[in-house]
């Protein structure tokens, strides 16, 4: 497993954990906690994709 994949996996797992914490223990009612959790999950996925692409690009060139 390359370092880019490890970084992508870690960012994704941290994003899932933060989203679950927001969903379960967030300061808002259930609907807004759900919306915030989905936004966190999407942002974590985007960040993981960018990190993977940047690390792969740095590795190739």
C-alpha cells in the first residue's frame, strides 16, 4: 500500500469519525446534525481525493 493510499484512508476514516460524532452528539436537532454530518463526510471525501492526487502527482514527477 502506497503512502498516498494510507493518507487517503486516514483522512477518510477521520472524516467518518467526525461525521458520526456530529450526528450522534451534535449541538443541533436531528435534522441539522444529519445535514452537518453529511457535509463533513463529503468534505472529507473531497480532501482525501485531493490528497491522493497531490501525493500521486508528486511521486510521478
